[in-house]
């Protein structure tokens, strides 16, 4: 199992609850991101604000337009489990929490980058395959001696 702490974005753009909506819009557009966590005065994640919230909800500040139902994962959650959560809940990002505080963010693009840049390779025959979880055995020689490695460009 590969934990999300190995894949997550650590330098996360966040907003305060009192961040003006126009500042949120400008930041999302200039950073080319689709949303970000909203942090309360106690440092805890209190919401998520997305580009859809900006142009579809009425309000002056983040607290007025954010989605307050926040789904989180721990830094030790497996990337495969987190990917299923992103898909199953139809969300684009999840804050990664340690001891109640956000330590990172895992987005669907982080999962895609991991998938595209790594592969599981059999140490016996060299056959490889992509996936978020290690295969139980090699589909070519049935070996269980498999390692995760960075993929060659173009493969």
C-alpha cells in the first residue's frame, strides 16, 4: 500500500473563512486550480471552496459560499482507497489530516500523476503494469516478487 503522504501536495493554497469571493476567484484563476480548502481561525479545515461555488453561490466571503461538508483522509490512507473515495464521492480533492490539522491535499490530478509516473515491475521476468495497488502476482510468470518503480517516459 502506498500512503497518500507519498503523493499528496504539501504546499497547499488555502483561504480563510473571511477571504473575499473576488480574491478567491482571482487566486483560483491565476493558480489554475479548481478549488481549495478553507481554514478556520483554529487552523482546522472548515470547508472547501471551488470554482463552481464562486460563480453559482451568492456571498461576500468564503464562509458564505464554501461547501462545509468536508471529506478528509489521514496521511496513512492508501492511495488506492483515497482514489476510490474521490471517485465514489464525486469530489476533486481531499484534505489530508494529521492530528486534526491539514498537512496536505490529495487531488485527482495527484492520483493521475502517480498512476502515469509509476509502474509495478516483476523482479523475476521484468513484466510491468500500471495500477494504484500492487498486483498479487505477476501475470506473466506468477512471481510475487514485485517492486514499484518510476516509469520510463513514453511507457
